[in-house]
C-alpha cells in the first residue's frame, strides 16, 4: 500500500507490478475513473515553472534531449501505477492541497519501489506534472500560472500558442493526444454546467478566475479540439495602471472617471483583443457604492467591486435543443429587477434595442461593448443589429433612438506592435437631418515607430471646452474637475 496515509483508505492495496496500460487523466470530481484506459504513452512535454523566461520557438522545442523519451516512459509507468493504486472517490473528498500531498506521497513511494533513476529536479517535475493531470488542467497549468500571458491558443494536441506582450509565439507545451485535450476541455466547461462533444461541438465557458474559454471540437475542428483562453490578470487593472502603460493620458483618465461617475451612457467599441472588457471593468470602478448594478453576459467576465451587483449569464440550449436563454431575454428581464445601471458585457445582436430603450428610460449610466473599428462604425453596427431583430422602423427613427440613448463612445484598439491604446473618446450630440452628429473630445495620433518597432504617438485634445454632457457633469458636482482636465489636455496639445 502506497503513501504515508495508506491506512486512511486512499490506497487500494497490493503490490505494484508493471501495469500494461496507462489510464487517461481522470477528473477527481467524479467517484469513478475512466473505463477505457489508453495505452501507455507520453502524457505531455516537460513542464515549465511559473514565470519562466520567454518560451523557445518551435524549432528549438523539437530538439529535445535524448532523456525526454525516457522521462515520458517513466511518467507513463508511474501514472499507471498511481491510477491503479489511488481511490479517487476518497481523494475527491479532500481539499486541493491535501489531495496534492496525498498524490505526491504515493508517487514518491512508487518511484522508490520501482527504483527509477531520476534526479531531484526530474522527480519534482514529474510530481508536478502528475498532480496537474489529476487535479488540474494538465499541460495548461504552468501557462495559467503565468500572469504575463494574455491568451492561450491550443490548436490540437501538438500545437499551442500564447500571447505575451501583445505578440503571439509558440510554446513548448504539448498534449499526449487529442483525447487528453478533449478531456481537459470537458473538465473546464463542466464546471459551469456546460458540455462539449460531437453533438454539441461549440462551447463558451469560463475558468474560476473569470478567464474566458472557447472550445470547438471535432467534427467541426478538423485537426483536433481547439481551445482558446482569454486570461484575466490576477491583479485587476485600473485607469491609473492604463496611464502608466501609455494607453491613456492622466487627463484622459480623469475624463473617463468623470464619464463613469456622472452616469453617462457609454458604449466601448473596439476590435477583438483591444481591451474592451478591461476598460469596461475600469470604468465600473467609479460607480457609486449605493447603486444597484445588473450585468448580463454570455460568459461572466466582469469583475465589479460594488456591493450591490447582480450577475446574469446566458444559457445555451440543452441536448434536445430546448431551454436556451438569450442575451435579449436577460436584458428584457433586467428591466423588471429595478436596476439603476445595466451593463451588457458584449452587445452582438438584437439585444442592443432593449439596451438602448433602457438607457433612454431612466437607467442612466448603462454600459456595453461592441465590436467595431471606429465610433462611426459603432453607430452603424447598432443600426444593423436592430434590423437583425426584425424591427421595421424607419432608419431615421432608429438613429434618433441611438442618438437619444448613447452619450459617449470610447474606442479601444490594439496597434500593430501589440500595444493597446484608447484611440478616441467621442460624444454623441444628436441628429442633424438624417445623420447622427458626434464630436471627439480626445484622440490618439500616431507619429511613427522607434528603432524597436514600437509605435510612437500621443493623445491630443480636440479643443472642446464644454462637452455636450456638461449639464450632467454640473449636476454631479464634477464641473471643476472636468474643466481642469480639459484645460490640461488643451495645454498639452499646444
């Protein structure tokens, strides 16, 4: 019987012999292990410690030392012995740290009894790998532990890319096979009550820290399951940090603080990966603590700090194709929940009409994000999404609804060097004929790039001394601070 706690019911007893098979990494949340173990095979590439130096390119990863195959073989044997020894139903009753210690004790005993020749570092690496396989997300664990990674993109078992500092590079992380990758994907999505398989091959989910997850599995993904994780930083970004990163000027940050504070209706526009959700999180920090805020999201990502927040999430249809709850259903239901602000994580369909109606009927300070490349395009997309809902309103009426509801559009962009910038703060003034009139309060102008390929530019004021929402600013007592910010922006421009 293995492990220091073998007499506590975790070991199954018996003497270890070389098992003929190595089981697939089990999920400890269940009480039984897989009934269809796979042949012994390498489980994954060697793990990296937390916060390692930049990962080597793919060419270097292929030049692995000769001992790697021996490491894989040893790991397969140890893993097989562990699965045949440990009682997963008992392990599932322990907290994570206790379960990890139990596994480490048993693995150490297995290594001793089978007399594997391993250095201390190799043994520690093996222990971490096996603990991650049993209790965590396998090869993904070292990547999830790194706070400098923004995105993890797994294109089948043999290829994993990460985004670091705005640039995409290939990592050395590999999965044993597509079955192991799909098992990890299923483990992730099952935590939020969803599933991914051949009958439901597309799934959105989230990790416990709020990171967004998308999975698309065969037969739609031809080269094996494709997993995309948009990671959230452990330390939530603030506008002050965005200033330090150069995403916005101090004066621009004050302007955004005031916009969030005085309950302007805000739409954050930008492309994929431009930082829309991050910016929305930053703006919500300036919502008063006594306001009731309701959030609606496809996958819950927002991390509001206010005490009175109600979080809602859509639901996909079940296996019979029933029970779907759409974003529009959530937004419409919000209106019956006495919200003071409604925040929609991502507006992508007819729900935009219900959000605009809410903005225009007493729910000032509502916010949402939209995929678009400019404030003007953002307005056009709103029109298109309203038409998607089957409304037969005249174009002028739709534009009047938009111009009467939205106060400010904040444009975010990811530049070609990987940096993210707030490129425009634009206010919606109203209608002139059939056209929605807007004016920029601030915009980002690119001047070129330096010797390292980094974009050089600056945020400049457009010289607007009195924004259209000035009366709202005065009502909330922020008039003096707004004037100081606009004056500082004007002086910086001169």
